[in-house]
């Protein structure tokens, strides 16, 4: 081998980009420009900065994870179809006046119900594709698993459409009511499902391990059951005005960052369950190897820890603006710190102390219980400055 081959310079990143990457970037920029032009009266300087920062992030994310390009183009296109179908009149989305598309597909509630149904179907396909094949169990995919992946993408697509259209619907009620749909448990559970599916699909593709899906989607199906119960019993799907504490542009960045963290921790916990089954020799015939599950679990916790840290810092800055102090040891803040500390210790034990295996798998599972209490339990059983998110 000659010296020139050994020391060949790596190809610059921009030279790896194809025509569709640049088309995606152009469409993203045009979409942001369109939004700013027609919605400028709803946006202040900070929100304009958030808009363009988000566009830059979306472009880079689409270049990094190629399937997201088509996903984002489709979700925004169908969301715009739903927005356009309303023609500025919210009544067109209900009753006899509703168009076929609005009533059954692109109104926020229709799209979210599709997300719920498709999540259940994806879970079933992942289950069938994981446990039924008796031959070639070493193969990374089969028809049922491939169908599960397709349904997963479609569920995330419908959930994204639902959130985007719901955002527009809130402004159709009244400009004073309009807000980004991350303000209550119903909306953030939809956001959680969408984020978790997309993150899972990235790991599924990267590690060629579709059989992880049955564990992640079992948890998502449970989440969907709660979402449906919450909508039916509490009528939580109704759009409500923001409480004063949430009337801030900080919500647009704090809440999504939090739920990227929650979604990543959920993935890690369910892969911890899968790893425990493999290490106990129960699932070693039909599940990915323990080393693969552990590596994905580590990457998910690392990603979740990063975004949860960012969300905590953003929350402190928001608190300083709203209440005049960065930290008050409110129950929600206290439990957020416990969650952060839990995963900080997990990462320390893996990276510095070299821990592996069952202990960290159990730790990830228990970590999800801690996270769930910080997210829901505090709102249910404790009071404080964040008590506006009660069930």
C-alpha cells in the first residue's frame, strides 16, 4: 500500500451532499421565510431567532439522518394542506361542513388518532416479526419487521402533522389563545411519542436491529392508551388558553429539549429490558446481541442526558425571567435534578469505572421510573410552581 493511500485526506462533508440534500435545505429555508412573512405579527425577535435556529438545526439533522428529509417534507406539506383546508374558519373542521380530508386525515385530532392506531399496528408487526420466525433468526429483518418500520414512520408522520395543524387551530380559536402545542399533558404526550419513534428509527437503521422495536413500541402503546384515556375521560384534546406562567417564548425551546431527553431515556429503559432477557438466555435466540443493545442504550442515554441538561439550563433561565430566581428547589426542579444526577452517575460508571451488563441495564429501567415520576408523579402528588400540569 503506498503512502498516498494511507494519508489520503477525508472527503469534505459538503462534497458528500447530493442534490436532494440541497433541495431539502432550500425548501426548509423557503418554508421558514414563508412562515416569517405571513406570521410576523405573531412573532417577536426571540421567536424569529428560534425559527431560523430551528431551520438550521433541521437542515443539519436532515443531512445527518437522511430519511428525515422526506419525512419532514411530507409532514410539513400535509400539515399545510390541513391548514389551507380550514380557510381561516375553525368550523370547517367539524360537523357537516368538514371536508373529507379535514374530518378523516389532516385535522389535528384525526391525525393524532391515526398516530395512535398506527402505533398499535407497528407494535403488533414488531412482535410478530420478532417471535414468530423459526428459521433464519439471525436475519436482521423480515416482512413483518419491515412493515413495522414503515408503520412507525407513518405514525410519527401523522403525529407531526397533528401537532402542526393543532398549532394553527389554536390561532383560529383566537390570536390570544394561539400557542405552540406543548403546553399540557395531552400535547406533550403526542410530542413524546413522535420524538421517541424518530429516535428509535435512527438507532434501528444505524444498528440494523429491528427486533428492538417490540420493546420500544410496547412502551409507546402503553403511552397511547394513556393518551386515549386522557382524551376520553378528561376531554384533554380541547385546546385551552395558556396559563400566565406558560406565556413565554422560552416554552418553545425548553419543552421540546426536555422531551428529547425523556424519549431517549425511555428507549434506553426498554432496551435495558431486552438486554436483561438476552443475558438471562431467554431472548438470545431472537433478539439482538447484548453488546448491541448495550451500545444503543449507552448512546440513547448520552443523547438524552445532553438534551435534558440543555432543557434544565433553559428552564433555569426561564425561571429567572418569570420568578426572579434561577432555582428554588420546587418539587419539579428537585426531581429534575434527581433525574439528571441519576443519568450522570450512570454515564460515569460506564465511561470511567467501566461497568457493563445487568447492573446498568437495571439502572436504566429504574431510571425510567424516576423520570416518569419527575414528569407525571410530581404533578399528581406534589404541589409547587409547576403545578399547572396536573392530570
